[in-house]
C-alpha cells in the first residue's frame, strides 16, 4: 500500500545533518575536557595496504577527528605487512597514553587473520567495538563500547521515532558481526521485538512487511523492494553498493533498498549516500571521547551548548564510562 493520494513521501532521515550536529557537540565536549582536565582524546587509525575505499574512509576519519579537536595518529603499513608486525604495533598503541582509541581499518590483506588482531586491541581502546569483550558485554546488557555503524542506526531510528521503541517489531536483514548482530542486540536492549533475517530466511518479503523498523545490511543493491515495506515503517539502509549508471556509464553509490519505491510506503527512510555513513564516523568520535574519559576516570562532559540535545541521551548511554 502506498501513501494515500496527496500524502507526502517518507521523511528523509538526514544522516548528514544529524552527523554534523553530533560532531559539533563532540567538539564542544572535547574542548571542555581539554580546558577542565587537560585531556585531549587521541585516535590511532591503522591502515594496512592501499585499498582505495579504505584510504577514503581513513582520510575522512582523520579529518573529522582533527576537526573535533582530538589528536589523530595515522599508521600506513604496506600490503605485505605480517600479522606479527601489526600485532606489535597494536601492543605499542595499547601502551601509549596519548592514544585512547585504536581502529584497524578492515579488510586486512589475506596473510593477516582478523580475529587475533581485533582480540589484541585493549578492550577499553576498542573504539570499533569489535573486541569479544565488548560484543559479549553488548549482548549481556553490560557497559560495552558499541560498534559505530549499529550505534549510528539506533541514533537515526531514535531521531525520527523518539527513544521509546518498546514493543515495536524490528526486522534486521543481514547478520554480520559488525552490523546486523550488534544492531539486533541494541534494538533488543531498546525493548523491541527483534527478528534477525538472513539468506536462508523463508519468505523474506512477508517478514519484512511486519516490521515497524526495518534495518537492511546485506551489501546487495535493490534487495528490498517497495512492496516489502509496512506503511509508515522506519527504514534504515546500511548498504553501500557501487552500481554503474546506464545512461552515463559512471559509478554511483546506492543502498540495499530500492529507495524510490520504498519511500512511497515507508514513514521515514535513510538515503544512501548521506544516511548511515556520515553518522558512523560521528559515532566513532563519540566512542573515542568516551574511551578517553573512561581511561582518565572522568565522566563524559555534558554539552555546554545544549543539555537537552536530541542526541545527548543516546550518546551518554552508549559512551560507556
Ligand atoms: P556482510 O558481512 O557481507 O554481511 C551481509 C549479511 O547479509 C550476511 O549475513 C548475509 O548472509 C546476508 N545476506 C546477503 N544477501 C542476502 C539476501 N539476499 N537476503 C538476506 N540476507 C542476505 O556485510 P556487512 O559488513 O554487514 O555490510 C553490509 C552492507 O553494509 C555492505 O554494503 C557494507 O558496505 C555496508 N556497510 C556500511 C557501513 C556504513 O558506515 N554505512 C558500515 C559497514 C557496512 P550470508 O552470510 O549467509 O551470505
């Protein structure tokens, strides 16, 4: 069922604007931390190899870290780096008091196993939230560092629906460790009824049509069609897919949801690009701020400009102290 004649399409969830507001707030909190406690958060980003997409992500992270008033430490290692050398660098960063957050950009070259690398990061500096201590705490309801993209999804949902999500049915399509599973865990913590769907799920369109909140993270353009959406649902499209434009031959980015169709039925929907992506980096800054405060035994400073900012409650909840 489409929106009735004359009714507007879905609200466009402005990830870019919310991300800008979040980054500005983090910058104000970082300034308070520096002035009152002489602490400046530091984020170390490690890139192994020269994957062009990873280089762009790392550049954006560096720029935004510096703009927020934090220290950025960047380590570019050659494609041929051994697992041992990377583990050695992580050990040094774990011991470096200027570094409060460590992020190893994925994917890694094939000679390096991801699991030992993620496990080597001090859980309190694990600003990606991928260490098993943090994933375990997330599922146990403990004080976890929450992975950035899932946190971004929850903040975007709460931005349009408010923070009382209790009893809503959330369907999460895609079950990766870095997106689908932690998103499901966060929505469960928010008292949603959560269904996790994956490649073997039967009659996925029918299941999706029962979702008040639909989060899609599969990595395949156009997986979710307009007639999969429950009227009024909140749709969060995590996917980032490069597709060729048939007329110009140029590449463009699209999500996993057929946006033009879905926006006719959804109540609110994230665009791609400009939705989850920018919020993910803003959440990385939030995690770095939280990590710095935690390591110095300090509370996360309130926002001097807007104590009741719409993102304040969530951030405070997610920045484990
Ligand atoms: P992933 O590790 O490949 O996981 C994808 C998941 O979707 C898997 O559980 C997979 O199941 C499932 N799946 C694949 N096709 C499906 C289908 N047709 N129906 C139902 N389930 C299906 O990917 P990811 O790392 O979670 O990333 C997902 C997407 O999000 C990618 O496009 C990625 O680029 C994007 N992403 C965006 C951000 C951001 O900041 N915006 C951050 C991270 C990821 P199987 O394993 O059984 O195949």
